[in-house]
């Protein structure tokens, strides 16, 4: 379905054309008509399926075509991370460029000047607010934010927000809004917590399910079974075997990110890092340099597993095995976007074998095992999956027979 078939305003179509959008993705094709019609929506769709435009386009169209309060906040989009807030804000600026609809991204991590800018926009009544929960509550607690005119609420990456413990924050933000509004919820997965939240805020929603929790077929996946001490040398080896223009390496902790980044810099690689200890301005500069090809490699925590809008990443390396299957899917989903091909390697130590087996169960298939070059020496026994021994319960109660 072409974007010209949705009946969008001409000013919106001009922005769509500038963004090089032509044909709607499946989630866009199913969701956009329902949103324009005023229906609540709950959509399950994995990263890279076009969710952002799926809710931005119809909201902007409705603000243009239906009466709304000027100088008041009409739409609120709540997201789990500042990176995702910035990504959505940038997409909004592109598609709404020729319209009169304005937005502000509200997120933590900036200084007093950024907070003051957010305060001014919120007091003036910007049309669309894209926010992280904690930062929005900080403004609400100051007493100058009015959400009484909100007509559209979007919860994006809702499963991630629940994982991060934002349930109470979300409910608090919603308490400032009118009960009668249009609610849109987007989530990669649909665990029980999401269903509970949906039942709380959605009214007779349209349900859409698009390819949940499966990596794109064009991603070539591979698994290296190694000892912990072999991981850094193997990263260096992999990076020298082929010309990679854009590489993302995910680590399980900030310490791992810092150490690996330092090792790769010493080896002469074009590399930098993104993790929560860095100032927001530094993170944004690293992302910009990465996007503009001034930087070839970024080492990051899961802060970048979602909310990064770069379509031509050649290689993703899981230096550490992700916590669960969903994190795995989102990490490797950074490559092979926009119908391109990509490669994703995962390095698995002895203590991570069981965790990775559980991920493979979720995927429904085994990830092909890659041969570790002989120069790295002995590698772990693939059949020695370690199960944690059960601890004896010293306080075990006796039962009557």
C-alpha cells in the first residue's frame, strides 16, 4: 500500500516524500487506518518494522484535520530511553516539516539549559510531547504542566518500560490526562504485564501482531564458543577478516564496554563507546559520528539495543550473551535493516552456554556454530552445559506423612 492511499494532508505527504517513504510496511498498513478512525490500538511488532511512522503519521494527520486545543499539549508519546525519544523526535521533524504541528523531546541527562527549554515548551503548550517517564514526572511535580487537553497517548516499547520498572510512573502520568482519549500501545512482546497495562488503559483496542520475536531472515547469525580470555582477541580477529564500514558491539556491563573499547583503540581501530556513565552530549556526538561514517565501531551496553535509527550496520557482535531472547533479537536487529543483509556473531563462554541454549529455544532453531581458528588454542566443550547445582535447604520443614 502506498502512502498516497491513506488520504493524508498534502503538507504531510510532502514530508513523507522528503523522508523517502513510498510503500507502507505491514504494521503501518494495518495500524494507520485504525488510528485515523479514532480506535485504540495495541500492536506487537519487533524493531525495524516501521512502528514510529505508524503512529506519528496518523496523529499528525488527525491534528491537522480535526479540532484541537492550540497552545495546549495534545499528544504524549512515552518511551523508555532518551535515545528512542531523540530518534522519534528526529523522525517527527522530518515528516511534519511542512505542517504547523510542533513537538518537543523531554528526557533526562541534560543540563539546566535543556530543562529550561523543556519547561518553556511545556508551559506554552507544544502539540506533541515525546518523553521518558522520569523526566516527565520531574516537570509534572513542578506544577506547571497541564495534560488536561491530551487527545492521543502513545506507549512505545511498552515491554521495555515495564522491564525497567516504569509501571507506576506511567500510571502517575496518565492520572493527569483526561479519561477520554485515544490510546496506542506498541510492544515487541506481549507478556502478562503488558496485558494488564493494556486492560487498564485501552478501550476495545484493535490488536495487530507482526512477526514477534524472530530475527529478520537476511541476518547471517553465528555462534563462537570460547573462553572469556579469548573474547577480546577474537573480536580483533573478526574485525580484520573483512572490510566492515559499520559495526556495533554489545557488552553486558559498562566495565566491559570501557575495557573492550580501550583494547580496540590500542589496536588502532576506529572505535568509541556508548554507556550510561557518558554525558548525553558525548553519546549524541558518538552516534552522529557513527551515522556519518566518521566512526566505524561503537561498543555499547543494551542502551543501544533499541532506539538507534541507522540502517546500514554491517556487523553486530554480542561480546556477552544477552539476558534473554528478546534482548538478543533487538540487538542483532540493528543490522539487516531496510531489506539489506547483515551479520550477527555471539561469543559464548562456558558459563553462558545454558543461557544461549534458552535463547535458541525461543528462536525455534539453533544458531550455526562458527569455527574458532586454531591459533586461539583449546575452546570449551560444547556438551558441557553447566547447570547450577541445587542448594540444600537448611530450613526445610518436615511434612507429616
